[in-house]
C-alpha cells in the first residue's frame, strides 16, 4: 500500500499547511482511534505528549477531538520528551501513544508520531492502515460512547523518576559540572531536574521556550552553543538534546563534539565487557561511519546496518534480539531501558562511564578515528525524481567504482524533507570531495 502521509518518522510538515493542518490532525486522530478500537465499549485510552512549538496547541486539540469522536479517552501529558510518551504509553496501560513534534526541525514545522500499546513506534503496515482509514469514511462513536479528555499533571515527574533509575544505584554526579542544552524543547524541565537530583552542578541552556525558538541556534543540530558554554564555565562535559529529546550529542571538556557513533562505540564496548551486549552486535543505519564498523570488528563485535530511521533500527533490534542501536545523529536506542531513542537516558549511560572509570569526557568520547565523511543535501521540487536520470545514475556508478575497497557512496531521499542526501566516505579527502561534488552537480542539473 502506498504511503503519502507518513514518512520515516510519522507525519510531518509545515504547521497550518498540508498535512499539518487542524483538519488533518482531527482526521488522523479519528482514524487512529478507529484503528485501535477493539469493541464498542468506552474504555480505550491514549496518551498525548508534545514539544514546545506554538502549533502544538492547535494539533493537540484537533487530535483530541478526533480521538474522542471515536470513543478514545485522552490523557494529555503536556510538554514531555518523545521517549517519555513511549514509556508512559506502556506504564499507563494505554492503547495508543502520540507525540506532537517535528524533532530537530525549525519551529514552523510540526509532526505527529504514533506509538502502539507496547510503547514502540507503529510499523509501516499499521501506519498504512491508518492512512487508508483517513482517506475513507470514519465512523464516529455513538453519543453515549464519546471519549473524555483530561490533563495528567505528573507525566513529566513519572518520566524523571524512571530516568534516574537507569543510572547505577548508589552512584552520584557530585563534583561534576554539566552543561545541558535542551534546545528550548520538550526536555527543558525534565533533563535539568534529573541531572540536579543526581548531584551534578547544572548549567542549563535552551530552557526558555517561547513557542517559536525551538532548535533556534541551540540543541543537537547546533552543538556550537553548548560547546561555547562548556568552555566558558569550565564544565566537565556538555549534553545537547534536540527538540523532542530523542537524540543527544556529547561535548567533551575541550569543546569537541562527539556524535552518536562515538557514543554507541563506547556503550557497545562497555556492555560487551560487562556481558550485557546481546548478540555481540550493535545495530546502526547505513549513515554510520566506517570507522565505527572497524572499531567493532577489532572488539570481536558486529555492526548490523539498516535503512535510515530509528524505527528501522528498533525493528532490526527486535527481530534479532539486540539491545543496543542507534544513529550517527544521536538517536541511541537501549531496549533494556526504553522503546525508542532517548537522549537523556543515553547521556545517563555516558555519565555512568565517566564516574566508573575516572576518565575525562574527551577520553571516553574518542573511541575510534572516523573515516573522512562528507554529506551534502540537494533540494528538489515536489514530484521530481532526479535519482532516476540516466546521467545521475552514471555518475553514481562511476563514484562507486572509484571508491571500491577504500570507501563507499550512499545516496538517498530524505524521509522528512524534499532533499537528496549525497554522502560518501573515503580515506583520501581529496577523492572524497571530488566524488561528492560530482554527484551533487549531476543531481542539481537533473533536479
């Protein structure tokens, strides 16, 4: 079944433009409610969280109207991280969880992500079925079966308490100075609270949301702000989250950036030594650096690659029984602790390594030497398919042949924006630049 609404991470777009309109949110809510209704009784439950975008109010109300119209009872969590929705969906025995967020995108965008009763994101098949309901006639509940809605005041507190349990019992963060950049997003209260309650000296950044400043010059897509704060305050490390706190980037005491690959390398090696790494493997996407793969091989471990998207990482983890995976962008998935990427809990694991070993953040965050990697984006008009052009395919084939044995090429369409992502890795940086620029030029011409 073709999918037009759903991308790699739910439904996403510019607020008040298709598909992120109040009308579509209402229909999505009603369709999801119809999909999850098992019988005609009024006993169904859905939790809804959101980040700090202004449009979140509009979409929250529209989703609530759609859900209650099909007999779902709605529990409104307010601003909480995406992983909190996954956790609370299971904890509160809900049939469905919904997160309203466009993650690392700018404030004018928004999105809707769905979680099943097990706390995991819905499969492609389930999303396709909901999309089919959206395009058809949605049968409402009988008047006596319309759902109710109420606010849950302690949702954030429940998640904060759970996050603290993932830090080793008996250990504290006393004496550590930590910069935490919350991107003016969903974790602006939860993340500083967890760190402070564990004993750290907390320097908060990006904790003053206005509804229009999420990810604006702060957060994991702008780590320079956190790096500058680390150096200014002489902090031991910086933790920078994205708008919905499902990804994290670590800044060491020297202001250097460690991406998701370095964090995963650290955790995989530690967990393997502790006998905790299931299957002796880490699951990551095709975007992860070749250096990570070489590092794991030297440890006697494997790298299992998937298509881009943390949901596909999770699917492979569940299929293979693995418990650690993620993306270079900072989604770190630890199924021992949660059902989706969790930037805060991943940072707890990094801090645990810091307190266990007595090493500095820079020593822990440099597990391997990355193979030089270059990524460029080419925007194209809707409806165009530049990758199907013969000239583009010819250039890509030539690049693959040129890098055979010394690197690789990865070309893909973004699942959330009209972009062609051109990525290559090569040991020789001159060759790397030439290959990427040739492909970019060919794609631009075709686009």
